[in-house]
């Protein structure tokens, strides 16, 4: 089973070495009695990881993302144990992120885009291979469009970062993520969303007839797989993708049918507890993320006005809590 989309031997060898290093450091930091499994997710977990050419061969480009499945501890204690893991970014050359799951809560995991993709595309690099078998079934076809609204909001906030700083070091990467989210949302609206970007690249023509979107989505997928082989996105692309982002978000909002999975009382508590939510432009019973989305729609068009910059920075702070 490959880590990369085409099984490049040099990249595979380096990535496998990284998994050994990461596993070793995790097991040094967390007692084995409290750890059931280390589960790799994302592109490398579903055999569609990106890679780039280095001086000595090929290596990974995107982040390594893992869920650590804990047993015999609370969620708070699991989060504390994760902090014991040393910073591995410089060791392997890409960002390494860990997120906790409690083994006794696996069957209660939220039916979300992230969890559905984890269920369908993951790799256990240490521990119980069947650790996720108790998850409820999460068919991609049954995902609520609210999940794609969340995806678009997250990618829109990255675009807002680009607008705040036109020289942002990750400008091209953030534009690429936005085009991927736009294409994914259109596929979901058409009932064609699936896990594999190889397949989605072919399916996008079934979701839109707009040649600009089709070309941009396919280019974004190519860049996602091999960013070193394609020209990066530039400033001239930022306004274009922002306009398409707004239009696609509008389509999703007008089509979604689902309700927030959290209870009304939970959301009321969230909205009243966080002072940053005092400027309510959404119902108290709605998740605070709705307010992030609503504010973002009015800020995605850049301005030289200081108030726009101030409000944009406040929004990004809020988004960090409710992404």
C-alpha cells in the first residue's frame, strides 16, 4: 500500500523512514498502556500523498496528520500527553500534527467530512489494525452539505489571510486549497463527491460546465500531487478564486437541508460564553461557526480601509476557535 499517489520509490522510502521515526517518538512520550493505535489520515493515509524533488531524491510535501487512539485516560489527559511529543517538523521536513481520540468513544464519533474520510482512507502505522471498526458507517453520499459549508469557510479564511498579506508565504497553497474546496463542494451538490482526487479530477465535468472551474480544479489537483512541477498561483488568481468561492458558498447555503448536530442548548452556551460572539448576526441556537461564515462573506472582498483590516483579524481569531 503506497503513501503517494503514484508510488514513487524514493519518496516512499523516505516517508516510511519518517513513520518509523514518528512512531518511536510517540511511544517514548506516551505510555503504551494508554495508546491503542497511531492512525495516519489525510493524503498519505489514503495513498494519495504529494511529494517533491529534493537534492537527494524525493520526499513528502504536505503535512503528516495522525489520530492517536487513547485508552484509560480522559480527553484532557490525552491532550496533555500529546504535548509530551517533541516537535518533529524539523526532523522530517514537514508539519506533523496529532489529534486525540478516546477508544471508548469511537462508536460515538460525529458524522463529519473529516471522520468519514478517516474511515474510508486511513492507515494504522502502529497498534490495533481494527481500531476504527466500531465507527458508525459514514457514507460520503449521505454527508450533510453543512460539512461542505464548513470546508468552504475554512478555505475562505485562508483566502482572507492572503488578502490581508498579498505577499503571504503560503499564498499559492491557500489559493490551491480554495479551488479544491470549490470543486469538492460542487461535486457534493451534484451527488458525485468521493474520496479519491484521481477520480474527482475526472468527475468534475459532471458537476459543472464552467470551463474555468474545471481547469482550475484539475490544475489544483495536479499541484496538490506534485507542486514542484507546476507554476504557482499568483496575485491575479486571488480575486478570481475569491469570487468563485463566494458563488459556491451561496449555492451550498441555498441547498443545504441539515441542522446543526449539536444541541440548541450547547450552542446557546457557546454563544453566550465567548465575548467575541457578542455581535450576534446569527441565531443563538446556531453554532458559532455560522457567525464566522456570515462575517467572512462581507470581508472576503479586500479593502484598504483600516476597519476592514481590524475586522478581518478579529474574524481570523474567532475562526481559530470554531474551525
